[in-house]
C-alpha cells in the first residue's frame, strides 16, 4: 500500500473527507481510482525519498520519473490514467511531467484550494495537474478553481479559464470533425465556435503574443539537447507569429538557495504535527517508547517519545529539512537567513513583474537535463553514466543534484506564477522526453494554457511531418528534438 504523503510518519492514515480538488473533480464526473506514490511530504525531485520504494521511469526503469509527484506523472505517461493530480511547491508537478513526457501545470498560487493537501511549505504549495494534453489541464483547472472558505488564500473563479476550457475543447472537436471529413467538402458550421478567447490569425496562431527568453536560464548545467530543444521551440514560436525577445531575470541564481531556506523553515513548522500520536504511526510510536524506555525522561515522556518517533519515522531528506528549518527559524540571530531569503523571493517576483510588462509569456526549459538515473544499487552497478560522472557517487551529492534540478522551476514558484511544462519531444542525445516551461504573469493561467495549447498543436504537427525540428542545429542534419524513431533508437 502507498503510504500517505510517502511517509512512515503518516503511515496508512487516510483523511475522512476528500481534498477540495478531489471533491470538485468527483462532482465534475471524474472517477477517482487511487492515490499515487510521491516523495516524502513532497520533498524531493526524483521520487527516491518516498519511504516505501521508488517509482520507476515509464520509458526506462533504471531512471527516475522525477518528483515529487512521481507516481502521478508515471501513471499518466504509461497510460494507466488520462489525468492525475499532483502538488507543486517548487516544481513537483512540472519536473516529473518534463521527465516523463506529459503536461504538468501549476496554477497561480491560490487559484486552487489547498484544503486537503498535506502541507509542506504553505506559502508556496499549489495543487497541480498531470495530463496528456493542455486542453485536459484547462478542463481540470476549470473544474477545481475558485474560492474556498477553508483556504483563505484562494482567488475568485477566473471566467477566462472557463472560456478557455470551452475553446480548447471546441478546437479539438473541430479538428476531429475536419479529420472525419477529409476529402469531403469541409464545413465547421455544425460545430459552434465559442467567442474567441485565443488570439490568432490564420496561419500564425501565435500572432500578437510576445515571448521572453530569459538569458539567466542559459546556465552551464543545461544539457546540450535541452538547450537546443528550448531554442528550437523559441524559433517555432516565432514562425507561428510570436515576437520572441531576450529578457532578463537577474535574481534567478539566488532563487534556489532562497527557496530551500523558506521551504525548510515552513516545513519544520508544518511537520511539527507528526508527533506519533495524531495521524499515523501511533502504534509505531508506542513500540518505540517501549523499546527505548530508558530514554523517556520523567520531565516530559511525551516529548521524548515523540522525538524518538520522529527520528525513526522521518526519512533522511525530511529530517535534514526539519533540522535546517528549525535552525534558520529557531533564533533571532538566525532569522537573518529567512529574512534574506524573503528579500530574494520579493526580488524574484519583482523581476518577473518587470518582464511581464514587456512580454505575455516567458519560455524556459523545465529542467536542466532529462530524467536522471535512479540511485538503487542494481542500477548503480549497471549504469556507467554513474561511474563516469561521479556526480552521483554518494547520496549526499545526489541530494545536491536533486536540488539543482529545481533551479528552473523554483523561480516561478517563489513568484506564485502559473506555469506549464509542455513535452516537446525526445532529446536526440538521451532519447528521453524534454519539456519546456510556459510561464505567465500572476493570475494569467488562461494565457499559459492558451499559449501552450497552440504550441502543442504545432509541435505535434511537426512530429507527424517526419519527427522533429531544430535540424539546423545538428551537424548530421538530425533534428534536435522530435518524436520519431530516430530519437527513440538513439540511446
Ligand atoms: N524538489 C523540491 C523540493 O524538494 C520541490 C518539491 C515540490 O514542489 N513539492 O522541495
């Protein structure tokens, strides 16, 4: 059985009522068939911190599906379900979506209620969606958005999201209709177009859109194939009529460190509730109490028992975050770390606000590289990549590598922005899925989805026409990214 929130500390404890998003999906007719694996309390980027086993990558079992919403991404990518919920605090929906080749959407902070979501870092936590298509993400957002009395940060319903959900559905129907009438005299008359939300001009579906390419995302850690995929997609946007311009987000580098300070500080407070008495693990706590009787002091036996429960129940990554979080928020002197991190968070938000005065969309890679190898012993022995890079030679450096994988998703999280990871093909070097991020201004979820839907259609068409784009960038004439056989057989 999947432990709740991936943690022994919660065990098989289950809430008595549905989370807000789950309840709304059921009301909309969804058939909820199960819960999926995730990193412990959402802390992780690969799925490896889940306490009851890894989730494997659906295309390559020696690789990680990404995290923390690992099981949801793998389930959608492998066709077990068409749609899944995830959560996104610093990238946990977008990162696994990118690694697994599905759509991952994080709405504007507050667009979807957090009620029922196990809290990690409450000032960043967002329910997110993993889907095969952008239109499915729009439909899910429309079904779950809106104010909730039980979550004070929720925003009112955005009518544009509802309009978009209808528009993308209409486009899908129109396309299917056109397909079914191929060769016949085509007419769309019997499919009534909703009043156009999507800006478009025939032949140039992204006309009027201004797209920013942030120069700070061209980092040394960016893999060649990811960079080529990203710049090729920027070219595709331009061919589709968008005005593509370089922009600057100067505080990008500092964002990751700030994120890990803020996330740890809030996590140590949020996780205080797992004391071995409330939620799961009561039996385990009692067993600990008995086993370590000598430790239970006269002064506060509960405190001792709870500390020993927490020490045994939390995994290494969670313990590390709780300790770091307690350190940075535990004394007036150390409060400077959190203060500095909050200032950086503000600076990152201001950077985006400036940029969104000039452009409608920021286009960035989702992750610096494709899915990394899993760190199980078997894979370790088999995979030379491990041995060669030495990067993953210890669990400690693996954890640093996992933090680095978040560098491109965390800035939009700190700024509370709506953000979608769109699968654009298989990278020519690794043969694994590559995703690009479509980021819109705060509250403009409909822009992120509408833009991504247009781009998705073109990327698919390019794939159909012979598999890929960006051929100019490779010496042997192969396209940098695509869905074709060439990409599948390259590794
Ligand atoms: N990998 C990041 C972390 O471990 C993000 C996780 C998330 O979005 N839940 O904190």
